[in-house]
């Protein structure tokens, strides 16, 4: 039996699953509620895992490995989460604390790699050899499955596709650089743009809850109703997303690019079809003919699989 | 003993080397002189290998494997060179003809992968785990060594970094697309630009042989003499090359990018130093601090190692 922990900025998902097979044996989610004391927070997570094992009628000794998925730079050798962007932790000893508390190997990976592994092992990417997963929510990142293995690169920092320049010296990005893909298609950047540009008369404004700022969700809803502003915003999003996929495809020639949250929510007609068309128009046939572009196969249940996938991959590697 | 054959558009290089170690036991080059009959041309190459073995005092039975490097799309499963851009061959059965003629396994790879392997096994990339080699002569391509293996992607078409758009809808490229890196830093594209833009009063024009068109070689020579036009041309070259390296670095986080012909000829002060500076200014420190950018370590002797490297890698894989 394996356990997975997906530590998000707001929610943490816990899941148990067999080393083989797709079944989630047990799962639950709770608010992350982090404190300044990472070790105490991690020990509480170990308790959550023990409770889940108990509820599933399993002894602690049946736990073979734990996988942890979290945002942010990490030191895989030390098993330490360095400076997570959404948590008040600093150099959190994830692997040390959890492996001691749970008495089994613990593997740690960043959220983009974990999501790529989850789609590859359980979702849209099953059976592929070369697959790229693009996280597309607040920020944009990639997990690269190449020749059936995650490519991590130096300092585990490969896959920062969100910061490839799509317009040289273009829009400022929250990373401090300019023209990054994320500055055009990241959810946070898009939200800032919507605050500035949404016409009060558009459906995007009408669909935005009172007192809130308009977000990509409202653009998708308004576009479904045919709102002109929403459709132009989505066309812009699709255009820049296609540029990002084109560079990945010429560089890596993957079989499959799986798109995360925003494209999956927008769906085939509003996002995937136009993106496919634009990408294929800018690729050589030898690369484009072998490339599929698909929505996430796991969607909302991805957090249940992310940590388990890290555990499976960690065991396979060790 | 391994044999390597590097089939270039004008010259073919033959070399013998041990499976371990860096020594070239014997080598020679001759004009490629291809005919329409690929099989006959390949049999002649097998004769060249036998002659080289004989001259080195070796029996044909001592040949363990042959590696072949050639430009162009290939079918690695069938061992067939499909439509080589510089040869009048069509679906040349390289592996079939040579393995039957020489009685040992034959491995075929494209020139970018072969050059990457050569630099990784014998040249600037020794000891690295993640290395990108950029061929930079007539065209621009990449060989990607990731986690100590060549990444080939679907249809062996990964590494087409020369066709990543660096300016969306920019300059037309000979591939039919627009804005490709190759349209800015490829030798053929640069030569076309020089024909149009070289001022008759510049040193570039003065250094160009009578009756010839100015080429990147003359730009490098004139830049060494401080010619303003040549320096502005090199600055432009370096700027676009840096853009290409930035996208590769954010995507793959390699330890090392090895630059091919033109940058190696231009050298540290005119090319490598300014490129390093521009690349590092546009990368995050976590990626930039781990990245070196170097000239080819093999230079003119690269063809001697290209085929041998394909043989070594092929044996290691099989």
C-alpha cells in the first residue's frame, strides 16, 4: 500500500492506493492550515495518514512508501521543501520528518512533476512514452515525462516552460522577467488583466460576484454565452498557449501535451480545438502528426493521485 | 573495435576506435561523391571500413559495431535514412546494407544527435548528465543528452530547436515557417542577409574573395579587426542565439550547452562571453547558476568522433 500527500496552498489531499492498479483505497482532504512550524505540521500529516490507514483497516506496517507533492523549489537530495510560495515554511524537512514518523521511504516532488506523473500513470497520458503536462492555474509550469521518466534537470528546475519568453521583452511577469508565457496565460496574470480591461457592460462583469474581481472562470462562462469580450480574451489566451506548446513540441517532440486547469475547464470548443489548430499550423508535419493535445484526464481528482504517483515513481527509481 | 562513418554532404569521415577510451586508432576522410544508388554507395563505404581495418592491422572479425551519422530524417527502427537533404538518396537502407556487408551491428543516428554524443563522450560535455549540443552551421539543430541518454522523441524528431519561434511571425525560414531561430542564426540565412546588407565599404566586403558572396566567416574575421558592420552583425547573432538558449534552459535545465561551428569559430570575446551574459540576464539564478555555455571541444575533429559515438551509444542501449 502507498500513501500520497498533496500539499496545496489551501487544501491538502491524502490518499491510499495499491502499488499496482488504479484504485484509490481511501482518501480525504482538509484545509492545509499551515503554521510557522513545518515539523509540527508534517507530524500532523503523518497522523492523517495513520488515521486513513486505520479507517481502511490497514496496519501501519503495510505502508510501503509515501509520496509528497508540493509547490515550490525543493532539494530532492535532502528531501527538503525550500521556500514554498504558498506556505509559511522555510526549508521544511519533509522527507526526514515523515519517514521517521511513518517508518517507510518518503519521496518528495514538485507539483508539476507530480501532476505529470499522475496523468501519465492514471490519467490522459497512460501508455505514452513522451508526455508533457502543463499546469495552468495561477502559474504555468510543466512536468516532462521523456522516455518514460521524469526529466528534472539541474537543481530539479527543468520544466519552467511558463517562463520561456513568448514575446521578447514583452509583458512583465511576476517572476521579475518580461514576456514569459505565464505573463500571458497564467491565471494570476490574466486576473490582473481582467481587472483592468473588463468592460462593465460585458457578461464577464455581470457574472462576477459582487465585490469580487473578474477571473478566468467568468471568462469561460461568458464565452459559453457568446460574449464578445470573453471570446476575444480566450482567443488571446489560446494564441499564447499555442506559442508555448509549439516551442515545447519542436524541442521535445512529445506524443502528448496534457493541459491543466484553465484549458480543461474551458473545454474542447473554446480552448482545445483552437489551440490544436494553431499549434499544428506552426509545426512541421513530422512533429505535429505525432502530437496530441488533450485536457487533463483526472481533473478535480488529480490531487488524490499526485502524491501516490510520486510514491510509485520513487519506488520504481530506487 | 568500433567503426564510425560520418556522411556529410561534401565529405565522409571514417574512424576506428576502442569501445573504451578516447583514442582514434585510424581515420580518413574522402569526398562523399554520392550516386543515385545508395546501396552501391554504402557498399563502397563498407570497403572503406575494411581498408581502414586492414591498415590498422585488424581482422574484419574484430569489428564489434559500426555507427553512422548523417543529416536528415531517418527511421531508426528500419535503419533507413529517409530523405537526406544533401544526398540524392531516397530511403537509403543504411543499417541493412552495412550490417550485412560488415557482419556486425550497425547503428544510425542523425548528425545533431551524433554530435551531441561525440561532445558528451569525448569533448566538452564529458562528465555531464544533462547537455544540449547546438549544431550551428548551415542550419541549427540540437542533440539533447538528458539524464545521460539521448532524447529522440516521436519519430526521432526532438531537438529541432532551430525551428522554435524566437520572433512570432518573424523572418521567413527555409523550412516554410516564420520567425524560427534558424532564420536568425543559421549560416544559410545569415549568408542571404549578408548578400543583401553588407556595405561595399565594410571589411566584410573587403575580406570576401572576389566573385564570392560574403559569409559568416568574413564577419568573424572583420569583427576581429573592429569593423562596425561586422560587430553589429555579430551582436544581432548573439542576441537571437541567447533567446534560443534561454528557451532551452527554462525547458530542460541543462548543465551545459555546447555551441557548434559558428560560435566556436567566433570564440570567447566575440560570441561566447556576450551570449553568456545575455542568457544569464534572462534566466532565474537557480537555472543560470547551474548552466555553462561552452564552445565545441572537438571542433574540426568532430566528424571522426560522431560515428564512433553513435556506435558506442547503440551498443550501450542494446
